[in-house]
């Protein structure tokens, strides 16, 4: 569908679908089908000019942006979470599917916030939350990097928290 057709089909002012050929609002939906990429395909017919056309209904997705500690913005990348989890879970009884599932939970939680921008700290905190419930050794490994442990006391403090 060309951008011109899109403009004619859907009038933003009164929010009513119109025939792309004659502009009539008298439309009949002939068939509705699910299509790839989480969209709904509708075949419509105009009652005025009897011409047919196809419309698509889809979920608008917003590109999630991450506000880094240094102020830069970058696109959210679930693979970065997966890589961090793989390092934390190395030589642990954790499957790749479990790692990907945990990363997906983090992504879903972030998307449910309904914001276009999240901080890298929010992401790290969510990973920590899930890891703590999932595997305490992996949690401590991840925390030591995420929280930039420098002294043995940092580990002792976290171990007390995990044992509590």
C-alpha cells in the first residue's frame, strides 16, 4: 500500500477508515486473517464503488532505548543480557533455554513499563532480581561485575544478603 493510499484510507481527524478509491466510509469487511509479525489482515469492500482493498492492523512497537551511565543512548539489545548471563552461569547447571528465558523476562518487564527509555541500572537490577531467585552462585558472579566489587568485604556483604 503506498503512503498516499494509507493517507486516504485512514483519516486521523475523525479516526474513520475510508475507501482509498472514492473516500466513502461505507465499508464491509469480507474476511479477517492473522498474518505474520503480529498483524491482522482485513479484506474490505466499499459499498459505494464496490472496489476491494486490504488493510492491516498491527501493534506499534517502540524501539526501547537504554540510557547508559555516561549519558549516551543506545538501542536495547537483549543479546547483551544473554552474554552477561552466560558468563555468570558458566559451569553452572543452567541451560541455554533458561538463560534466554530469563533475558526475555527482563525484556518483557522493561516493555511493560510503557516507556521509550530505561536506564542501564534498571536493566541490571532486573537481571539481579531474577538471578537471585534462579541461581545464587550466578547471582553473586553477576553482582561482582555489575556492582564493581573491589574488596573481599563486598563479597561478604552480598553473601550475608543471599543467606538471609
